C-alpha cells in the first residue's frame, strides 16, 4: 500500500471543508454568513499585519 503524502491529505481536507460549507449554506441563515465573512476579514487583517 502506498502512502499519499501531504498533498493527498490537504486535498482531502479541502474537499471535506468545501462540502461541509455547502451543506451548512443550505441550512444556516444569511446573517450567519455575513458574520463569518466579517470575522474572517478581521482575522485575516490581523494576521497580515503581524507577518
């Protein structure tokens, strides 16, 4: 049996994450996604300023 290495696990994690987000988008209300996007923008800005 051959191991897939780091790339296979990253691709699998990305696929699971995207699939979960699509399923959650069908269930959760719109305001929640605005909250998530705002939080990610703030977190990304802080992360960029610290680099």
